[in-house]
C-alpha cells in the first residue's frame, strides 16, 4: 500500500510538472504571437511607404512625380510635360492654376498627353539630372529626352509647344551653336568680326549646365543684324586647339575678333550672354563730343575716366589706342575725342592718353591727372600696362560690383564703415577716407580701399569684426588668401599705420574661418576644417586627395557614397589620406587650391604641396577616381595590395 501511494504521488508530481511546462510554453507562444504581428506591422509600414513613393497620385489633373516613381511613369510615354517647382516659390504658386488648366486641356488631347509636377526640393536626384537651377522650370519629355521650354508661361503657348513636340515626325531643331574642329576653326574664327567660342568637355557638369543657356543665347544673337555667332569646341577631341589657346579648365570661353582671342569674363546664362556680347560687339572706345560730358564724368562719376585725345580717326596713335582698348574693354570704359576744347580743358595736347579720377577720389597725395604720350609706334601692350597701373585712386571705393575687376591685387588693405557719397553723408565718408589716405601714401606697394560694412557683412563677420563695437574696422587680405583683422579700437591714422606696419613685419596672425575641429575623425574620409587645412592637406609626408564641396550641391550629394567607398578602398594606406572640406564654411588657407565650382577635387602629392593636381579627366566614379590616385601617388603601394 505504501509503495502504491508513493508511486501515485510521484506520478501526480510528474503530471504537475508537465502541465506547468505546457502552460509556460503556451504563455511563451502567446508572447511570440503578440510580437510577430508588430514586426509584420513594421514591415507592412515600410512596404506601404515604399508603395507610397512608387504610387503616382493625381492632384487637380496633374500627376505628382518623385525620385521613386518617375522612371516607371515616363517609361512607356511618348510625351510628358514636366514642371519642377519649390513649395515656397511665389512664381510657382502663381503658375499653379494655369498649369492645372494646361493639364485639363492636354488630357482631352488625342491622344492624351500627361502633365506632371515634381517638387525639386525633395526630388533632388531628378532636379540634378535635369539641371534644375530655378523655379518653376518647365521641360517637355520626348521619348525620354528633355526638351527645354523657354517661352512664356501661358496656357496657349505651352499647349501649342507640347502639341508640336508630340507629333510623330517631330525632331529637335538643329543647333544654332556652331561646332568647330581643327579643320574649320581658323576659317570661321578669322573671318568673324566677333565670335564667342566655348571650349568644353562632354563629361563636365558645368559645361552641361551651360549648354542650354548657351544655345538659347546663340538663337537670340543669330537674329541680330549683323548676327553674332556662338561656337563650341570639344576640347577633349580637339586637343591641339585646346593647347593652342591655353585651355586648362572647362568650360573656357573666349571672344575672337578677326582671329584674335580675348578672355570672356561675362555671365553664363542666356540674357547675360546676349547683353554682354552685344556690348562687346560695339566699338571698344566711345567718342566724346562735348566738354559737358567730360565734366559730368568727373563730377558724378564712380570710376576712372580714360580718354584718348587724337587728331582724327586716321591717326595711327588712335588705331593703337583702339587695339589696347579691345584688350581691356571688359574691365574699363574707354573714351576718345578729337575735340581741341576738351584737350584745352584737360590741359593736354592731342596725341595723349589721360586718366583722371572723379572729384570724390582726388587727393593732395596723388597727381590729378595721369598722362601718356601715344604715338603711332606705341605698342598696344604699353598702353594697356599704363592703364592698369594708374586706374586706381590711392584709396578707392571697393564694392561688390567692382571687386573682381579692380581689387583683385593683393595685399589689399580694407577699411570698413558706413560708406555713402551722397550729399548728406559725403563729409563723414571723406573724413574717414582722409585718415586712410594719410597711411596709404606711405605704403605704395599695397592697395588701399574703403568698403561699406553692409556690402561686406559676410566678410566682416568672417573676420570676427561684426560685433567689434567700433564704427570703423580694418583688415588686410594677402596674396595667399589669408586674412588679418585689426584689433577693435578707436580708429585713426596712427592705429591703421601700426596695423599695416605689423603686417609688413610678419607679426600678425591670420583669421581663419573654420568649423569646429572634429572630435572623432577616424572615418574612411577625413574631415578637414579651416583650422586643420595646413596640418592635414599640407602635410609634406602624405599624399592627400581633398574634395571641396558645398552642403547644398546636388553633384556633391551624388558623389558622397562614391567618395566614401573610395575612402574605404584606400583606408589601409598610411601614406595616403582621402579627405573632404565644406568650402562654404571654412577658409582654404592656400591660394593654389582654387575652388570655382562644386565639387572640386585636388590631389596634393607629398613633398610638392605647392603644385596640387586638379581632377578634371572623366566621370567622378570609383574607377576614374582610383585611377587618378594611382597615377599620381608618390607612394606606389596600391589599394589592391592592401586588399
């Protein structure tokens, strides 16, 4: 009996344990049942988000496209009208009702033509692909190829253009821009009174951006009488032409007059190119007929007055003067006269070139007039050199409009305050300018200028002077791109003199605009800031590939994953650094590394940092960038060996 009872107790205990285990298993099963749906819900939400991106929605008859759904939507369509817009853009908001009417009209077309819109601020890949730089931008997609629309934003004109492009036999009109090669270049250029030529590379992003604007300008200028031709040269194919005209970057634009080249420094959009070339097509020097004109230039002018005084238009000296004027016409306004009355007023004889500053820039420390004898034998280059040497007053007014043309020479001493030459404020402006003049006369090797503090608010801020508390501040910009700020104190000629003298003796420390130095900088791509540029990029023991980028740049965003992969590929090489720098937030402390667009990439070889090599040859992909590094690396261990 006792054994039977004991056995029954053991059996009950085992059953109890089994039931407990089963209960725990059910509980665990219940728990897992509650977790699985959550995971499924998250996956479903992600799938729904992906589906949302791929789904094409319609708003008031207009299809809404983005980076995700664009390709599928346009793939099987012959013609699509596209508008790239920004939600905050006032012109886009104004255009929206008209665009919806256009969509309604084209929907009733036979066959219907879809009308779509793209938020270019969020669809960054599409905006970059179609080179969208303003809003709204309208394009017609014909069998996948974009056709620029540059007519008026009216229903009638847009609908007519779209219907024209949608015709089965429609083909793009031939380019107005002339294509030049070594076979026809000299014949075309030598026979043109004036022609603009672009040297480009097919892979160059800036060239691609310029291309539609250049063609539009060519169309506009072809309608003039006489027409002004525009031409282009593929510099990667026509290497002899590129070498002949010292083409080292793309795009390079040059004006030719009867075969003689002149640098083009004008705008790079349609209307800017048109206006600039019309101005350039006129005579390089304008005739002054009356004394009153000269008096007005001197009284109210804002720039140096350049006048050639000649006996007549057949005077050999006049011809040389015209030649010199052609060389400098982009930077200066040239005048000439045959008037003895004007010569008498200026107190010079005919056959002279004179440069006179407007009254507000004249001072007791410099000649009122600069005068040069111009004979028929005088070289045009001598006239040019004379103008450049004497065009600036001792202390001029530096402005954003004349900065590049007048104040590019360094070292430049700038004094910032409220500069205003209007009647009410002229006395105060001249009071401080006279203080600067007292110092400038003793440092002829430097350029001096005054500048309005509001015009140069960003520069003043970068110098650390925006909150100085002083009415007048000063700085020096040197040849290497470095900036030196005067310690804030009450301004007078003595403090300015001490500041300039200290600079001359090399006792000043430069001000460097810089983001904070990264605390962790061990990633595949090393981050460079203003304060670390010299330490990293200019390290004489290491090869450095440096990318200068802008955070807002679409091309830079496209490059980022490729550049990161590049950094990972070469991470094992101790003598090679892959680096990047936000050039909008940091100073580049060496003028050899010029950045004129984004992204700009240089290779700084060890032992020769003064001669960086700019990446210009080919696509910005892993293959071409790797090849560029391997070609120029001073340490020959390759990434393949590391891997």
